[in-house]
């Protein structure tokens, strides 16, 4: 019984603090500071003795946090079973928590080629801040609601990019060295960026470019409208909840 009480209290502390819970609030602040400090090495070109100890201390905190969250996963998932722990480990935030720990390996890795990649894994620590930002939580809820619609839009974009890349690759074969260059052109065209490093010279090629730019405007507008509508709905839902 005492073990369950202690375990539940650990869960309450490591979760986002509620009003009046000073211990949980202090823990939130500790984790926020640890994440910010843990990103400092990314602002430097090379590691030194200071970044070494920053990595050791912050990763230790992240490891303890990760273990505590896995051990209390049954409370988080809402059911007591081994499946609760496995299900939690596979959630996006749990994966990001694990990836934020991975960079410590490079300090002891003899493989030099892997060091650069492992150091970049520190970026995943930024995503840990999502837990402690109410705005970020709202945005995450919004994206979760419209994920199917966004996925459908993404599939349409990918199909259009491939089709336009294949068309331009056949119409202007001298313009591209390989098909990847055509994909690159199609991507920057549909995003309406158009760096100008690759551009079609034929009338048909220019027509495809213009169509891609117009499609790009629609592609940006469509998901923006979905997200905005879902965000307003989420904000109104939270207001109604607090009013009740």
C-alpha cells in the first residue's frame, strides 16, 4: 500500500504541476532549466570540459526522469498492466525522452564518425519542453485532432511533387543531372520559394512552374485553415471547461 502511495506521488510530481503542488512546480522548473542548459553545447562548435559536465549532469537528470515516467506509466495510461508500460514507451513524448538521452553515448564512443550525429540528437531535448508549456499542449491536441486531414494533404502534396518532377524531367532532360534534382525543383516550386538555381527554359516547363506555385498557395492555405479552426475549437473547449 505504501509503495503504491509513493509511486502515485512520484507520478503527481513528474507530471505537469497542478495548482498548489509546490513539489511538482519545482520539478517542472528543474526540468525546464535542465533542457535549456542541455542545449548550450549546440551553440558551440567544439566540446570542452564545461560541455562535458553539462552533458553528464543534464543527461543524469533526463535518465532519472525517463525511468520515473516509465515506472509510473500505469497511472499515465490509465490501466495497470504490462501493456501500459510498453504502450507508454512507444508514445511520441517517451520516444523523444529516450532520444534526448542518446547523445551521452558519444562521450564514450570510439566511433568518430558517429559523434556528429549523436550530438545532433540533443535537439530532441527541445521537445521535452512541450510538457511544460500550456500553449504547446494545446497545439499538440489540435494537431492530434486534424492529423488524418493533414496526412491526406501531405499525401496529395507528395503525389503532386512526384508527378510534376517526372513531367519536368522528361520535358527538360538537359536541365537536370538526375531525378533527385527534378524532385528538388518540384519541392521548392510547390513551396513557392524558388531559389532560382534551377529553372525551366521551355514554355511548357515554365507553365508547370506557374501551376506548381499556384498549387503551393492552395497547399499552404488548406492545412492552415484546418489548424486554425481546430485551434479555435480547442481554446473554446478549454474556456467552457474552466467556466464550469
